[in-house]
């Protein structure tokens, strides 16, 4: 199946739909419609397009959420951080990813 893109909550709006701030979710239904259907932990959730930030490619770096918290691009777990390192290893999935300090949710 071809990837349709990735989406995350824009502000507080989509959090009411069950999305976590900073976490990216796979788009499973046409992102050109008014409503976007996302895979949220193996449950399809329909969210208004205006409540989302959309992108074509899967994120490759940590999202910074209410510094000093990060969201892992691999498993979506949050992790506390001190300082501003370039890379961080996820305690949950064990993968290491770059931190995108410009990508603040």
C-alpha cells in the first residue's frame, strides 16, 4: 500500500480526537478531503483536516513538545530531556534519532 502521508495535531484541537501532541500518525484515507482518517494505535480515527499538520514523508527526527519533552518518531513515546543534544536514544524502542529542534509541536 502506498503511503498517503503523515499528520499530527495542530495545537489543542485534534487532541480532543485522541491524538497526542507532537506524535505523527499515518494517514490511511485520502488526505485531500475535509476529514483525514489516521491510524492511531491500530484504530482508524477521523479528524478534521484543519486540526492537523500534514506532511508527505514519515518524520525522521524527534519532535520537541513543551521543551524539554520529545516524541519518538518510531514508537511515539515521550521522553524527558536535559540539554539540547543532536541525537537521542529512545528508552522504549531502543532506536536513536536526530532531534529536530526547529520542529516544535
